[in-house]
C-alpha cells in the first residue's frame, strides 16, 4: 500500500522520492504516538512504525535527523502544508491569524500562524517563525497573507484576529485584496474615524453597557480611508468587571449581533495552539537547530495535527456528552484528542498509515498545484 501512496504522491509532488516520504510520514506518526516533537523520544517508536526492529536506537535517531539535514532548505515544508490541506478542499468560511511564542535557552520562537476553521476546528495552513519577542508588525502580517495566497485559494474567507492585529496599513491591504474581516480593536484605536452623525461614541457605549439585553450589540459607520464599508461593532462583554464592552472592526454587511458571533470563532486558534503545545505535541520541546529546520519541523507537526483532526472528526459523533456545572452538555474530549486516541488504538504501521493517507488525503481526480486547494 505504501507503494500506491508513493505513486500518488509523486504525481502530486514529483520532487520527493520514496525514502523522503517514508521517513516524513513515519516521523509524523511517531509525533502523534509519542505526543512530542522531541526526536530523541520519537525515535523509540520508529522501529515498530517501519517494522524494522533490527536498527539500533542511534540509527533510528540518525534516520530522523537526516530528514532535516537533506530537506530543510527545500520546498518540502510547503508541499507538506498543501498535503495537510487536501482533505479540506470543501473548506470553511473563516480564517484566523494569531501567534504562539516561547523561549528555549537563548532562542526565541514566534510562529505567526494562519488557520482555517474546518468543521468547527482551527487547522493551521501557513505560518512564519518571526524569531522575536512581542507582536508582529503590519508588514509581517501582510507577508503572511501574501505567501499563503500563493499556495491556497483564500477568496471569500472572513479573517478573524485579536487586538494585536489592527493597523490601518494592514486593514487597507485586506480591503485592497478583497478580504472580509472582523478584527478586535482597542477603544482608543481609530478614535478620529467614528462617524457620530446620529449618535456619539460615548452615547453608544453607554447604551450598550446599560442595556438589559445579554450580549447587546450596536454598530456605527466609520470614516475610514481603507474602505467605505468599515463599521465598528460594540458588544456588551460577558465579563463586565474586566472589560465592559468589546470593539470589533469589520467590513461585513451582517447585522452587529452576527458579526459578534462570528468573532467568537476566533477562540478556536487558541485551542489549536494548546493542542500543538502543552496538551498535544509538546511543540516547545522542538530541538532541531536553525530556522529552516524549525520551519520543516513545524510543517510536519501541522501535517500530524491535520491528520489527527481528520481522524477525530470521523469518530466524534461517538464521543459521549458530559454535563458540566453550568448545566450545559459538551463532548467529553476534543476532536483532536479523539483523533490521537483513534490513531493510537489503530496501531498504525507505515503500510496502513500510508493506506489511510492515500484514502483520506489524496484526491484521485485532481492534480494539486499552487492555489488549487480551495481551503
């Protein structure tokens, strides 16, 4: 079955040989099985995955490091991102951008990440390692979207982002390139752009705060050079003591309440980061050296995550419902955890792992090429 998979992969991605795909897919399965990106730990599962028990632990470790020695300065990482998204060809309507960062010795990791909301779950499709403290700047955000747009068809998607991602230059880029967006902003942002013909900003805030309607929302047109359709949506916060209202800048034509409901979906990227790190793949233990190698490792992690989500979604309806203290009922585990659990129970080896990838990720009637994946 791996030969069939390799035949299909070489049609889609002709640059990479059988050994490359075998090792990369074995590493992705090892990351899922071991729950870490630490190669020294992952190596312990590679012998059984490859059904090769005769190779020493050192030999298996060298096999993994060879992936990064031979392919880190190639486009294998971007091909893996496209492969990761192939099962999402029907796509979803929302994109999210956010960053996750950590320190490791004297190294700083800062992965600014673009994710798509796929069946209610945020799945990364592109990233940039900024290798710095603090937030991204507007030029870096524009670069992220420009590079992602070369690989994926992002037309018609709605971009959701938190307060760090405001900025007139970035918003103008979104407007000029046909993006829809809902961006959370601070009250002090764009204070000179409010159109106060019918109601002042202060009056609107007061009306929202004093309303007895839970989640009360209102909106006002903005005098904004970036676009004529910009509105500010003001929503009554659920945590009034910490922050009475939240402000959302958007160019959507939906009513204010629906805009606010759309923005709530942004939280899924935070859940994604948690699974990539402390509750999943232990991303902060990344121990490869050099920017190119880190980029390739992140792409392999994204692939492993994408497969886990695909597997979890297939089985998620069977997850039992749990009643919480607030009386609401939710599934007892996440889609991601269900996927990892199912993969562990299946006991995949390279042959049936290849069969799964072939049947669930590779379309048999479509040649992949830049922007052909309509995520």
